[in-house]
């Protein structure tokens, strides 16, 4: 059963998401540190990059919601000052500077003017967050898919990213594990609409000021997607096993970064020095 969620419900709901799978792929400690199953998790840090990413997403995909979610205020050059703290206490909205709002609009204009990206987004609809329960799994899943586009051939899933290193994202798929997200979102769309998406597309835009027109439209290479699918299967199984252990015992060592003794060793090229 699929259940539509609002923004706060999505973040609060105890369910497994793409970001949690990516975190668990790094290690159980990193999964638990940000997991909604963890009642003692730290609040998400409010960095300039994180706030701007949310703003750019909203301006591009949900322009009608910008005024509801964001307040434009001049708080100076940094969020780490008294004026920003005072403004935070006066509203539940996300506070952004006039310069950030102007840059977000400039980025959206660049996306719309980019032939490949513009064609893909034309006719696409923004998705609401949702949760679902999948056969064979004990814990619910949740997803916040950016957008889908219905074509004659089927559903295209679209995800928008901003990045300071697009080449790194494209050439090192494991760097941010976007392929795992692509696989999980395809599962989510299938659960909601009952059909396998025909394509998953990333639109990746430079978030460097003055480089708003640096935009890549990317698919995940076929073999990479197959490997990502297998990794997601394994990580889901491991996450559910760890959660079972946690709810049965409450032992925090389950989420230890280094649960077993480890070794320090030289890299292979350095080891060759011993053969000189």
C-alpha cells in the first residue's frame, strides 16, 4: 500500500530511504547517525550548500511552493551570526538571502534554456513524498522522487542535482552512489504506479557562481545499474537484519563504526619499497 506524505511526515517517518541505503553502504555507523529509527540522532546541520540545494530544487520543481517554504532576508555574509539566529526565531520557513534567491532563479533559467534538460523537464510533474510496504520486507520504505514524465513509451524518472564537481560524479559513480539512488527510485515508482520505469535521468548542474550553464544530462550505464540493483538488495537485507538486532537488544555496539579489530597496512605500491 502506498501512502502520500507531506514534507515533515517524510523526514520523520521510520522507513528506509535511498539516502539511508547510501549511508549504510558506507557503514552501519553512518546509517544510524542519520536514521529516523534513531531517536537520539543529531539534527541535520544547516550548511549554505544544503539550504541552497533545497532552494534550487524548489524553484525549479515546485515554484508555487517557494513563498510557503522560504523567507528572503538579508542576514549578512554568513549563517553563523547573531542576525541569522534572530531571524530563525521569527519564522518556521527556511531563510535564504536575496543573493541566494537570485542565483537559484538564474540556475533555473539556465536549465530551461538548456536543450536536453529543458526537453526532459517539459511536461514532467513533481512527485509528492510517499511510503510503501514491499513484499518480502519487514520495514517500510519511503522516497522523495523529484519528478516523473509520462511518455508514450512509459515513465521517465527525473532527478535534479547541483554539484561543484560534475566530472567527479560522472567518472566515479561510487563517489556519491547516485546509481543506488537511481535503482531505489525506480523501485519506488514501480511500487506506486505498478509499472517499471523505462528510463532514469539525472540532470546535474554546477552550483558554482558564474557556471550555472554547466549542465550534464546523465543516465546510469547499464552494467553499473545492474550492479547497483544487486548492492541495494544486499544493503536492504543487511539493514533489516541490523534493525531486528537493535530492536531486540538495544545494543548500541550494533552501529559501531569499527565493530571488530582491524589492521593497519601499507598500500600495495608502498609495500614494494620493501622489495628494493
